[in-house]
C-alpha cells in the first residue's frame, strides 16, 4: 500500500480565526491560573477565640469575619511561547459557618484591637446561636471568589476563580453566676 504525505504552508484559509485564537488563548490562560499566588483564604475571626481564656467563641457574641491578603494579585507568566499577564481581583468571600448558615461578604476588614467589646462588624460578621461544644468544633469554610483577567498577543478576557480553606472553631456558652 502506497501512502502519500503532503505538506502545505498555511494559507489565509488555514490560519486560525480571531474567534479560534481567543478560545485557544482563553484555554491556555485557564491552565495558567494555578500559577497565581492568591492569598491564603483561611477564615479569620475577631475577637480571636484563641486569645481568650476559654479558647472559644461565645454564643450570642458577634464575630468579625475576613481572610488575609491583598485584594489584587498580578503576575506575568510565559508559557507556550507566549507571555500572559494575569490579574486577579477579589470579588467576595463566602463563609460556610459549619452550623448550616452561610455569609457572603463583598467587603471585609480585620478586627481592630481598638474595637469596643461586642461591636458587630460593619462589613462582614456572624453571631452563633448554638454551641458546638461539648461535641466539638464547627468547621468554618471560607471560599474567596475572584475575577481573573488575562491578556496575551493583544487579546484579553476574564475567567472566574475561587480558592477555599477551612478552620475549626469551638463555640460555647458563657453563663454568669451572681453570688450574694
């Protein structure tokens, strides 16, 4: 059996279209997102339950919620012979509080040491209604949501991204006893 192979140089009809180039670049950018150094999304609580004598959060006491790190991350990545610029912009964080409730926040701030005790967060907070103790802790999951813009070869686009981490949080009840 004779087989014939032919090689041709690309012609205008075989060059990828602008739409195909965009799809290809978008697919490449999607694979490069993992190279972005997004901030650690571990949930943070204020006041810090680890700092009190009981090592727990209290039922009925407002907690401030946030994650650490910058809200914008930019990186230049070279792959496939192409230089991509990736820019991730934080959009929101969703906290699954471990007790069946979730809180989605589009603004957060760390708990300041100057906050008056019992002050609710002006941006992102939660108050537990039921204790996790003595059975254990709630597992709080923070999912940071990002819009990741990319540009390469004069083309650009954006993709959604998310990053998740968990932290255990013991929640108990405090009761006052008045002795006369």
